[in-house]
């Protein structure tokens, strides 16, 4: 069953976040992730939500998301991302 990773980022350091993206995108793809949204394309219809970036990534299943997120290779990138942005990240199963 497909699963989805949703990330919301309030970017405080664009250069560091770009460095994070350059490293994380190929890694996500190696774990079967497929980006479904275009950066900067979100529009708030209601509410007080102000992310700079929202991303939705489809993975083959929840296990694939967990395997990517928990891999030792990703752990230093978590610290890099956190130094560049404030994030909310969730995963959920598809239908």
C-alpha cells in the first residue's frame, strides 16, 4: 500500500537548506520515494499557516519511509535540515 511523507518547512537559511536538498533528493529516490509536488507551489486557502515549502513524497509503503528516515546515512542530514529550517513532518498510509 503506498504511503506518503508530508514535510512542512519554515526555512531560515536558504543556502543550508539547498545543501540539504541536494543530498536528500537522491537518497529519497533510492528508497523508492517519488516527489509529487513542486517546491513553492502551495497556496493557503484558509488558516494561519506560513510554511516556505511543503513537500509530498510517495513511497511504496510505510516501511520504506521508516527505512529512509532511520538510515545512518540520513541522520547527519537531519541535523543539517534542522539548522536551516523549522519543520513538521508526518507520514500516512494511502488507500
